[in-house]
C-alpha cells in the first residue's frame, strides 16, 4: 500500500538487481514509505557488474547456477537514490571480497 511503511531494510537484495530493476525498486520503495520514512540499503563498494557462477544455490530458468551482482561506488548509489527523492541521512563504506567472485 502506498505510504504504509515507516522503513525498508534492504540488506542484500539491491545488488542483485539490474540497473532497470534497481530504478524500479527505488520508485516502489518511495511509494511504499510514509513521509519521512527510512530506507536502508547495504551494498559492497565496487564498479564492475558480476555474474557469480560459483553459487549453485541460485539457478536460472535454464538450470545454470549463478547470480547477478552489482557493487556500487558510494557517490553513484547516493546520486541514484537522490533521483528518487531520498535524502541521505547517513552513508558509509564496506570493503571486502564478494563471495563467489
């Protein structure tokens, strides 16, 4: 329902979305949040899109194992969420290897 949530916690789903899916998700998050609601997105920092083939817990319709992953540079993610009306309350960085990369 529109404007029904006080907060959305996206711990690990966002990086597995394509660019168009990420934009659609942000639009839906904005619509679902009450005015002054909070959105938390956690991603790893990086620039290159990956398809992680070592993770057999994820399968495509064709049966191939793997999953899509997009790390974000902090400034790029901040700019993207601002496009959808969000204000940055806090921003941080997480460095490290991506499992399966």
